């Protein structure tokens, strides 16, 4: 685990959530602890005064008008967790679960949920000891089930992984010297409520998308150089005619990456203009960056927002439990849908550049970049893989936020599907990483097959050398899938480490 820690004072940002997902420690400031205690006092006052509060002294969902006596409120909390733990399918990766826990702690620390501090401290203990609950990925229209599986472990039920071993919840807690928690009023509802799942997953997706777009610029530059593009298309004054921070940034990165290229200097003026997959890199990658900036802002706004329901307001003498739609993550749902489309488009353009690299009719290079023509197939079938994954992305990019569904006996009759949207965005990113990895390998191979010996740009040379540190020139002498995975792992790291 990372020795660096995050102190929660005000709301976390998406970068902090991503850092916690990657192993950073999370601690609460004294102000955050005070806010959590104050909200709990309001819950206890509401219980004592008999103030009607959803999920505290009433049932939940369509049972919201069924009154629950004070003696049954602890049982209600436990039953909510047990009945909501209905996730199915393969488990989320540990870093995704850590991101969700971080977002849940952030939500409680706003001071409107009313859980006890000891419960939050147990969530922090799971993070500190990297004791990660097993959370099935499927079965949620927005929230509820994922956090319920995390909550099971707090109660000594469910399953968790600690030090590489899967164990029952009670054993997992024992391994980190934590006692199982006994839920009180409202705690079961607060554990499964809100948007921590969608927010945590979205923070991870934003971090991965930022990294992917950095690599897309670098890989695109390598293909552009191999295909002897016309550098005038990236002229700063020309690109400024389109008002876009993303376009300007990508243009600057491309000019820096390709500066001093003897290959491009020799190719200058040979064509009037290049194919769109080459000359439109700033426009497409830049538009994707603009979308990313907007979605990153939405995730930060979600982390700064209270998403529990009901929220606890008022004073100990006059507590109020206000029921609203705080847990509806419509902004997140719309945001991750839009980012999914943007990433899918960047990956689709990558596949088109790859096709040009392997096609001798446009590349002037050996067919399919094969080291031995006829005997070797080179990157022929790897391009098929890229086409398949680009097609998968087109299907995945259909908006989840428009999906229907009516749940809880007409009580929950509109669904934002933010969590499914974030999950499919992560799938799109998986596919996009592989497509870019194939283009990266092909671009490195293409350099070695160039008919002339002009020097590469310093910026592309640095990436080429990093590729060759993980994958040698391909001669049809091993499964190409091994190299693709090596290149993908390279792309999953920050570009700065490879430059």
C-alpha cells in the first residue's frame, strides 16, 4: 500500500478517491468526526421524539408508510442490509471496491447521514488493512446492492479478501482486529443508500480515461510519424480557430512529441492533406478531453453533495428527517454515458490508424508489418481484434441513463442507472486500452520497417524505446497476445513514466 495518506476535511475530489483506490490511506479530520457525531445525535433525538423518518421508524421503498416501533429499528437496519445484498456475477476488482468505500466515507463525513462514528471507523479499517469485501458487479440499477455486500463484512457476514486470501466476513474482521458492528437506527439504510458506488466507480473511470487520453496522443503521434503525415495540420494558429481547450492542448502535445522529426521533415509537402484519422487527432482527442473535463467536474460535484436519503437536519430539540431524491445520480449517469461515447470514438480512430499501418496500399510498408512476407502474418489478425473491440464499444456506448425500469411497487418509478453506466464505461476503457496497445505495438514495428533511415522525433523515440523494453520486434515467433497484454500494462501506467 502507498505510504501517502489522504485526510478528509472537506469533500474528497476524484483524484483523491482514485489514490485511495490505489492504496493510499484515508483518515478523518476532527471536523469530519464532529459532523458525523452531530448527525448521529439528530437521529437519536428523532427516535426519542418519535419524529417520522423514512428508514428509521418506517419501512423502505413501497413500505415507507409502514411504521416501525423503536424496539424493531435495529432489526430493520440489519434486515435492510441482508435483503439488499442481492448482487450477482463476477466480483468487482479490489481497487473498485476501495473507491466505493472511500466515496461512502466521504458521504457520511458531510454530516447529514446519522451513522455512528464507530461504523465509519470500521470502513476506514478495511481500507487501512486492505481488507476488501467481495462485491458482485451485477444486479444494481443505481445503488443499494454493492454497498450492501460491503456492509455484510462489517456485520461479520459476507466475504472479503485479505493478504491474498478469500475468507468469511467474521474471519476477515478478526484478521484486522476489528469487532463486528451491530447496526442501530438508520444505519442499515445509510449504508446501502446514496451514490457512493456510482461515484467511486466514476472517479476510477475518470482517472483511467485521463491516462488513456495521454497515451492516445502519444500513440497517435507515432502512427502519424510512421505514415508521414503533414505536420501543418497541427499548426498552433490554425488550431486556435476552433475554440476548445482540449483541441489546443492536444495540438500542443503533438507538436512537442513530433518536434525535430526528420521523417516528417522529409515528408513535408508530399500530400495536400492526410486522412482524417491522422489530421483530425487534435479535434477528436481534444473533444474527448473537453468531455472528460466536464465529467470530472460532475464527479467532484457529486462528492461534494449529500446523497443519503433522508438527510438529517435541525437541532436535537427539533430534529428533521427530510426525504427527497438525494440518491438519484442523474448527473453521474449522463456524465459517464457521454464519457463512454468519447472514449469509444478515440478508440475507433485508433483502430483506423492501425488499419493504415498494416495496409501496404497506404503505409508503403510490408503488408501487415510482417517480418517475413508470406510466411508471417504479422499484425493481420491483431487488427481484427481491434475491429472487434471497437464494435463492442459501439454497443456499450448506448446510453444507460435512458434505460427504463420500475421498481419497488411503483415507488421507484424512474431510474438514472448511474452505476451500470459507470460499469460499462470501465468496460469501454478496457477495450480502448487494448486497441491502443495494438496500435502502439504496430507503430513500434513500423518504425523498424521504414524504407528510409530518417531519424524519429525525440518524443516518439522515448515511447518507442519504452515499448521495446517490454516487447521485442515481432517475427511470428510467439503468441502476439502476450505482447498485447504487455503493451496494455504499459498503457495503464502514467505516460510520464514512459517518456
